[in-house]
């Protein structure tokens, strides 16, 4: 596998609502290249849909997480 080294001007930490919004503003301002660092396997942060007991639940920044693992109690 060939390695390609890239240089970025900005790193956005977190691909949730704030990180994605910051990325839009960076792009509109012409401040690129930049990259987004996200620990989850998808962007969106807490804004996601999860399936639990056969139901689809829309989660968001309004959700309260009781167990600290990203699932509603």
C-alpha cells in the first residue's frame, strides 16, 4: 500500500452538530484543506436514529443519557 502524506490547515475535533457546522463555515471561508476527526463510525454526534426493541428512536442533543454509553436509559 502506497502512503500519501497530506498537510491540513485545520483539524476539526468531533463530527457532531458543532463540528459539522464549523466545517461548513471553514469551507465557506476558504480555510481548507481541513479534516474532521470523529471517534464514532458515522458523523452526526448525538443526532442519530437507533433501533431498540423493534422501534426506531430519533436521538439528538435533547436526549439524556443515563448509562454514559450513548443509549437512553
